[in-house]
């Protein structure tokens, strides 16, 4: 089984991220943007961890990618912030689902709205961990035998 911790929209406060990474064993840690410098701080704090991140709409002047694709145990995951996929304006997330499908992904992970979401659109599994700072939430993805399951977590 592979476990992935997912954070987004930390906006300058990584206390929740540090706590979760310290307590929960994970193979990969994702940060879906806003702020890239927070993800970079996590890399420095946990140099032995596999931490990957994308830029958000508030991440100006960064060389971080706008999207990444990870593949674990046959599950392809598109990771984006979501602002370019109109996630604040489409409640069915069709633009995001189309983007994931066009890249042969099974799942899309995003942020931007600060609101948690677990669901699907057009056969694509979707996950938004919400905001570390504004909602005190993050998510866990567990992948086993080619199947991904998700769980939203709230800070204590």
C-alpha cells in the first residue's frame, strides 16, 4: 500500500503540515499550491521525505510546475492548484476532469477553493484537501492493488 499526504493553501502557516508529516507515515507528500515557499520549507524540514508541489494563483515568480502527474500502483494522479481549471466556478468540476482525462489520469487532486471535496466527475476521482490554514484540513490517499481511497482529515 502507498500512502500520500495531501496539503493545500497553507498561506504561510505550515504548523498543521509539520504535525501531520511527523505523525502519519507517508510515501509521498503533496502540496497543491498557495504557497510554494511553504512546500519548500517542508522540503527543508523533512529532507528525507518525497515532497512534491505545484504552484497556485498566489505563487508569483516561482519555477514550480503548474501541474504534475504521479503514478503509483497503476493509479495516475493529476496534481494542480485548480485556478486554471475553474474549480471555483464549476461545481461539477468538468474542466478539471477533462484535463485529467486528457492526460490519461484516473484522479485529480486540487486546492484553491479552501473547501474539502471528495467525489468524481466524468469518471475521474477528485480530491480537494481544503486549506491547511483556513479550514485546518488535509487529506490522505491510500493506493492498493490499483485502487485509490481518500480521507479528509481535520486538525486536532
